[in-house]
């Protein structure tokens, strides 16, 4: 089919065609089909490797995020640099990585228990996004309290005195 003088690609059989002609040679088409049909180790069913990659991603991003927050608190203590807003790339990118890793981990984990891929990743996205948004809001509130000086530190030493 030609629109405005330019040919368009149309699927025809297992190859792409321009107005009924094959674009790819049969040998190249066979190689492309084999490449697309190949299974990779991270595509196992159930997706244990994907679950492990999600967990690793969430842990590494979590460590990075904790270090960034710790650095901001140290800068605030030493030089009174502002803690808020938190929406800087150095804190947002690791936090998004935590949420994305959690989505992969939970989604692949639900597939291990027999859920379908679409429903498991949809459910894990809902869980991770809602929990992540709530935790982000809590963190902003705590940082605001620290900046204002109204944050009362939690004292857990009373647990040791009861023994």
C-alpha cells in the first residue's frame, strides 16, 4: 500500500513486505525468527532470575538512597543546608529504582505462585507505587520536622533497661 508516494511496511506471512515484496532475504528472516524465538536464562518460567534481579536492584538502590539521605542530613547538621525539597535527581532516581525493583521482585514472585504475568505485574505495580508514595510523603514530613526543629528523636534505650 502506497500513501503519499511512500511505500509502507506490511506484514505478509512471516516476513515484512513493501507492497507485496519481501524486504528481508529468507536467510536473514530465518535468523531474525530464531533470535526472536530464543529463550534466555532470565526468561525462565517461573521467572526466578527476574525475581532475583528485582531484589538486587531494590537493595542496591536502597543502599544508594540511604547514603544520599544520610549525606543530606550530615550537610544539614554541619552547614544548615536545606533538607527539602527531596525531589532532586540524586534522591529521586534511587527511590524510583527501589520501587521498580520491588515491582519486579513481587511481580515475578507472584508468577512463581501461578499468577499470570499481566495480573501479577499490575498488582505489584499497585502495591509498590502506593507504598512508595506513602513512604515518600512520610520521609518529606520527617525531613520537614527535622528542619523546623520539632522532630523528637525516638529513644529505644528503654528496651535495654527493662531486661
